[in-house]
C-alpha cells in the first residue's frame, strides 16, 4: 500500500493511535455455523525439544489455551473470520500468525520458537531505581488503562513484569514486558491476558501509540445485578465507538445510528466547523470475493455522535486546545477526528479493520483505552 500524504507535524502533536492487533477478527454473519480446528506443536527452535506452557490464543477473543508437556495444543470451534494467532512464552521471541478462515478447516502448525537474546538497550530498560519504577508505572497506567469511569476499578494484577525506559528529555515513556500482563476490569466483567508488543508515550502531551494482543476471560458474577451491569456497560463501550461507526458506515446507516460526518481542514474540524458529507461520498466500495469494503477519503474527517443542535463554530483558540476540547464536557457531543495512514482502509460488516494501522484517531475515540476494551464478537 502507498501512504497518502498528511501533515506529520500535526499528527505528532495531536493524534493518539490506539493500536489493536494488526489483523482483527472478521465476523461473517452468513458463515457463523462454520467452525475450524487449529492444532499443532511448539518446539525450541534450536534443540527441537517440546515447549510446555506456551500461550496460544486468538487476539481480541476468549479463544486460547497453552501447550501440554509434549508441546501440543488445540483450539476448537473457531468461527469463520480473520484472526491473529499469538504464540508467546517468556524467554522466547513471540510469533504472530495471520489466519484467514472463510470455510471449515483443520489447520496444523509446527511452530519453532527462537530464544530471545538480551540486547544492550534492553538492559537500560530495566536499570532503574524502585522509586523511578513506581513513578513510571503510575504514568503508564494513566496512559494505558485510561482515565474514564471504567478505568477507576481496572487494575494490573502483575505490574512487576513491566520494564520502563524514559527518554533523555524525560517526556517519553517506553514500556515493555516479556511476560503476559494480567488485567482485571470489574466494570466490564473481564480479565485480560495481554501481550504488550510496543508502548511509546509522550507523558507531557498525553499522546502516543501502543500495540497489544489481548485475550479475554469472563469474571465470575456474584449476582444477577453484576451480569446486568456488565451487559449495560459493555453496550456503552460499543455505542458511539469507532467500531460502531465503521459498522454503520459499512451498512449505510450512519444517520440512523446518530453519526454525522464532516470534512475540512484539521483546524476547522477541531474548531467544530466543516462541510457535512454523506457516506456515499467516502467511496465505500465492496471488494469482490472478500467480506470487506474499501474506505478512502483525503485529509481528515470529524465524526460527531449523538443528539446535537446546529453546527457550532467555536472561536479559534489554538489547535492543541481545540483538540483537547473534542468530546469534553463543554462540547456539544462526543467528537472524534480520523485520518488515513494508507491509501485506503478495509472494513468488514462488523466494523472491524483489516489493518488498524490504516487509521489514526483523535478526540473521543483516542480517550477510549484498555479500560474500554471489549471482545470483537
């Protein structure tokens, strides 16, 4: 893919890219009855010895297992779709296998993991005082988990597996971990087992990017009230989200789902003005032989959600402040801005992106972080 030209200076200042897995699950409604079995064996790449306790899971789902004493694993009842199969064990290089499952199959994988070599710059990451580590952890939690209502009860169960490195100017935090990060989110009723592939964050401007591979597990409710509350909060996380918008766009029902789309310069869009566009103008085209439609547009789009009055053109008080105001309490409603990193983005019928790297977001959608994560289906 060729990249479209965007103002990288503005993006570096304004945009928060919350990266999910490189390939997201595709929910094909017409093929839900189709199931696949994925099985295989994991061995040490050098010795050929079988590896036990290797984590094997499909990112952004609850489907996963670990290898037995013979290094064998099996995942059953896998629905049709496009997934990332994540293979991870401490001390070994992680493998991510992209799967495209459009019909029932039985897939076998002979996976050989390479030992992870310790590099000099990795030594720097862990060479920090306990006091510095605590400060970095606090900054990491704010950036990674978020600052929403759901984030208040969300906690990392094993923070000791995290390593941090700070830039010379002390404004950028880099986080890494060789282990599975375990997170409990009582607001949504999920336990996450998460692989952190990368995390780079400017803590002064609260912008950055991270790449994660999460596996979901259900928490045990103590009462029916818990179930009802989880159901409602999970629905809230979906409502008005990027996934909700893309699904509405795919089916041509953005107006019915209370989304409004505007185009224009970044400055105008951030200020609350812009030209109203119809979904048809975005060039959403069905890709024959695939479950995807192509989304393409030049420059930037602002997406407003919910009931609003006439468009509001706010006083031009500076781009940074305008962007911080997007979706805030004094805003007429939740607002987000998106731009394409590639020539186009491919969207499926459930609102999943084939490649989340193809879109960058700011505003309301950028504020939704790990505390708002829900499974893809």
